[in-house]
C-alpha cells in the first residue's frame, strides 16, 4: 500500500528536492508551505510520516508538533532545522518529535530515516513474548495493545517510549550504549543520528515510570557505557 509523506517546509526548492526523491522511492507526497496549512493537512490526510521544518510562517514547527501530539496523533515526525542550538533540538524531542535532521542534510541519510520511521510505524510493538506480554516486577507490558502498566496502573507512554521500555525489558540487566539503542529501537542501522535523542527519551520515560525520576530504580544508567533495565528492583 502506498505510503504518504507530508512535507511542511517554506522553502520551495527544498520541497521540490524532497518531493522528487520521495516520489522516486514510491511515496505519495503532500506539501504545505506554512505551519497552519501543514497542521490542517496532517489532521485531514493522516500521513504516514511528516517532515516538519522548524522555522515556518504562521505557526512554527514546535507548535505544529505539540498540537498533533496533544491531539493524540502518533505519526512519526522528523524535524528539519537549520538551527544548531542544542536547546531547540531537545525541545523538539521533548514535544514528541521522533528525530531531527540539521540542514544541509544528505538525501541518502534522510531517505534512510524516512524508511526506518515508516517501517517502525507498521511494526507491532516488540516484547519478549508477543502473545502474553512481559512482566518484570512492578512493570507489565502488553505488546498487543502497546500498553505499559506499573503496579497494574496504566502509564501513558508515547510509541517511542513504549518501544524503548519494551526493548530494555526484553533484555533485562543488559547494558546498551546509546548508539546500540539507536540501531535496535530507532532502527537507524548505519545512520544512528544524534544520540541525544536517546537521552531525551530515557528522561521522559523516567518521568512517567519512576517513583522518583531523579533517583531511578527501573531504567538505570551505567556511567560511560549506556542504559539498562534493572530487573532486581521489585519494591
């Protein structure tokens, strides 16, 4: 089935380049040149992925992303930005963007990320046992409904956060570097992207899952190595 990519970008030459390459890969392309039009197209057309510029007329990319996430839309969002400030990048991830690419970018890398995120959207959530889900102490995962429970109370996670906790729980007490998590959870292969996206996802996950996010007991850090799920914590 043909997949649809929405490009929200105010520079016509970039829209043309992206549309040409996406169509060549078999995607249907929609385009909008300001944030308000992009939001309306996204809500109406329900694309499979959005390439969203940060600096847009009428409504910036931050606000478009926030409006979609606040409305319950889980469509993968890749932010396009010419700005180098780390705070802008982290803010986009905090608002629910799946990743960002800084201009100028490689078309080859961009296409790899588009394919990865669309494929991720098509995949059922991963867990150690797709039929029965997984329970580790106070944490229970239901892969069929993509739901996470702590003490049998539903925890409201994004798709990416659910995929991250599912992967860590399926490999308890095994430490994964941020690059490895980019490959296994983000499915980026050779294009691991900016690993700060992993740190943001872990921080958001801890804020929702831990009793005290500043003193985590479930999603742990092995300093200088990476992250792991602590299967020994049951209290």
